[in-house]
């Protein structure tokens, strides 16, 4: 089994609990995405004899990335690697990023699983964590995903 992981390190707000690499300089996103394309090309021989089964966008906050750029990364990866057995393509998403407009664009991509970064349904804990959403926003985001027919939804809780 082989997988691709795209780390989208950008955050509008830095959470108190997060030990992952992240930056608030969202204006650097286009340069980093172009760097990811170059990295894919430079690593093409790493998985030459292997089939990719999973593609995962983690972070940071991958849902800050425009869906068109997400799909461009997926398509580029599948041009370079054998993606014939990819069963799951996951995007981590913050609840407050999941508007109906964003999701409509995301549905035009190959993403088939959303990992919703709820972390907690306790507003006091969410505030302490410095999260951008509250519990009502998390519930609404889950409803938007469900109404849109997203086939696979997971919820991250700490």
C-alpha cells in the first residue's frame, strides 16, 4: 500500500494544542502549492513500482486551499503515479470553512471523504483551544456535508 500526503500548513488562527507545522502567512499559499507540484515531479521514482491507494490533505488547514488547486494537485499526482487503486481522497476541513459555495466547488473535485476538525462540542474548550468555530458552527457544517451527499465524513475530536 502506498499513499500521498499533502501537508497544507496554513492557518487563519493558530490553535493552542497544535504541534503540527503551521504558519499564518496565507499569502504564501500559491508558492507552497507550486513547490508541491515540483516536489511531486522530483519524487516520481520513489513510488515507481507501487500503486497509490490513498491521498490525504492534512494540515494546518487544507480547507483554506481553493478546490481548483486541490484538484490540480490530485490530477498532477495521478499523472505521475499509478492512482488506479485510489479508494479514498480525504480533505481535512475546519467547520467554518464549509460554506455551501465552497462545498459546491469541492464536489467538482475527486475528494470523497471529509475529515471535519470539530475537536470539541464544548464552546468553553473550543475557546481555550483558540478554534475559529463554536459547537453550533460544527453541527451546521456536518449538516451541510450530509445534505450535500458527501459519501464519507469523519469528525476529529480531542
